[in-house]
C-alpha cells in the first residue's frame, strides 16, 4: 500500500511539472509574438512620422515639432493623435491649415484598424 501512495505522489508531481513547463512555453510564445508585433508597429510609426515630415517640408514647414501619442485597446486597434508645432501656423489662413491637414490625412498606414487625428498648433 505504501508503494502505491508513493507512486501516486510522484505521478502528481510529474504532472504538475509538465503542466508548469507547458504553460511557460505558451506564455513565452505569446510574449515573443507581442514583442514582434510591437517592433512592427514601432517601425510603421517611425515611417509615418517620416512621411509627415516630407509633407510638411513640401509645404515649406521643415522645422516642425511632431508629437504622436497612441491609445491601444484590448483588441489591438490603435488611436493616434498627432500634434504638429510651428509658430508660423499662427499666421497662416484657415484654408492653408485645412490644406495641410488634408494632405496629412492622405498618408497611409499599414494597419487598417488604426485611426489618426491631426492638429496644427503654434
């Protein structure tokens, strides 16, 4: 009888060890997927800012500050808010500001679930 109890305890311990390593492997894979996804987004965000700078340079505003913030929901979609700073924006007409904002809205982003809002500030 004592042998049966010892065998049962060893079996339970081994099952727990196997379950532990199995869950750790799954967590590790999920973490690697998340890190790869974040690296992809970081690259796309840098490219997006570069495209903004190109649009602004083409409009004669090469010395602008750009602040891009994001909110990520549980499903992974992102909402970006882009604020562009230049003291010259204070002196241009609303039509010019609208034209710049319209050109910024045309910039593409690889993730269709992401949304953007742009604002010019001085």
